């Protein structure tokens, strides 16, 4: 059976950045084919960047965000019964920061029926949708296929998270499937006081950021509900080899671009010039 990846792409400059090309090169080492679904207008010179990679290209209207790209990609697969493993991923992250083949092998050999890099318990337990893996049993289940059949175009990002990102995990959990995460769900190697100090640091530095995702409400949430890929990205990279760095982190004010890049450079096996290039485009 084949392993497939559906990669959701959007670029405001209608280009395929080099960090995306590198991501696909590494992704091609663990799948037989990549279905590249883009909502940008890409000319032949951009598509030529894939070189000899086994990439099937789908260009579509810019509606529905990544989940609708995943749906379009899934609809293009002629026979799901021949899919052994399915990966859904997107261009919202830089990476992989560490060897993806090793991480993938450890994930699919762990207990579970569907896997991800990280989990979040807000508002309910779910795998974050920037990198998801599904077993053959899940891909061919009624629950999985009904979820995608019912998925409609939604423009509001919060609604997408609640209905689709959270909804997909909850749908599969309700069907009796088990999830597994690369980052620990509960046990995390950071003490209570440093974690509380980090929350205060973020709150103070973000209070004047009109575009901030943080608010005073974050201070009142249980410490276990902190997003480990954002607020603890450094700990996640240093202690757990978090393989992907969220691009949205560079919009925050509590940490500088140089600090983020330095953490990657000091701890990961990744060309930080790919990050710098993307930030300056």
C-alpha cells in the first residue's frame, strides 16, 4: 500500500519559497507521493522548483483555508483502500528541524491509530493540524470519510479550529480510535515556577500588541493548557526535538526574531537561512 501526503500551500507573493521546497524534499523521503494543493497563482517557473520530486499539483480557488485544501486533496485520491498511511500537513511551519524519517518511524510504531506532533487541550483534546498522520484503518473508516464529506467552506479561523481541527480528533476519538503525539501530552520537563514566569513574560510583552493572540485570560488558564509549540517552543526544541517551528511565532512581541533563530541554530539541524529568506520576502 502507498503512503501519501497532502500538503496545503498558500503564498501571498504567488511563489514557492525555498523553505517549502526543503520541507517537500524531506517529506518525499517518507511518502510515495505528495499531493500539493495551493490556493496561490503559480506559474511554470515556480512549479519547476519541485524538480524530480513525485508531486501532483492541484491549484484551486483561495477559499476555506488549509482544511478545504486537505478535502480537495483527499477527493483526488482514486482508491483510499490502497493508502497505507496518509499525512496532512501545510506550509505554516519551518522545518523539519530534525530528521523527519526518524520521527515518523517512531510515531507510527507508537500506540495509536492517528498521530501528530503536538496536542492541545483547548477547548478539547486534539492533535494540532499542521502535521497529522492517519493509519489505513482510520483513512478507510466511516467516521473519517463522513467528517470530510460534511466539511464545508468556513472563512473564520477560530471556527475552523473549533469545528475542524478539534472536530477531527474528537470525531475519531468518539469512533474508538486512539491518538498519539510526538510531544508529551502531560509530562513536560519544565518546573512550575519557570512556566509561570514564562506566562507573565508573554503577558507583559504582548499587552500592547494589537494583533496579539494572548490576553489576560491566558494567565488564568491552567498551566497544563499552554501551547507547547508557541509559548514553550524553545523547551520543545531543546528537550523533545520539536521538528517544526510555527511561522506565526515571528508575529509575537515577547521574543525577537534573532532569539528564535538562535535557538534553532543552536539546537537543530536546519539551515536558518531558509527562515531569514522567508521573513524578508
